[in-house]
C-alpha cells in the first residue's frame, strides 16, 4: 500500500474521472427527482421550496450591507413561510418565481 501523502496529494486521472461521473450522477438525480415531484398530481413542492430557500440565502449573501432596498425586495419575494402556504394550497406561482430568480 502506498503512503497516503503521495496518492492523496496527486489524484489520478481515473479518480478525477470517477469523481466527475459521481458529481454528474448526483446532479442528474437531483434534477430528475425535482422534475418528478413537480410533475406529480398534486405537485410536491418540498424540494423546490428547499431549493428556493438556498437561492434566497445565496442572493442575500451577495448583497453589500448598504443594499437594504434590494435585501427587503428579496425577503418579500422569497418569503418562505408565504411560499410554503401557497404551495400547500396549490397557488405557488412557479413561473413568477423562476423569472424573479433568473432576473
């Protein structure tokens, strides 16, 4: 068995390839699962809401301290309690949220 320091420091092409394939598989599995949930009758928004929560956190983390107006806008547009209630009542505005996040 080779010392850990040698192999641990220099990943082989095979390891990089395997790592890439694992990442791709996990990535595809996530999006496939999300698609299944949203296509269900009635739709299951649990993963979508979790994703929106993470997006909100990322957007807020990118703001400068003085960008209060934008912070308030993001907090209002991605109010997780309100979005959860809308999802529970089948009134979640997916198209609006998609456009909001992408713009």
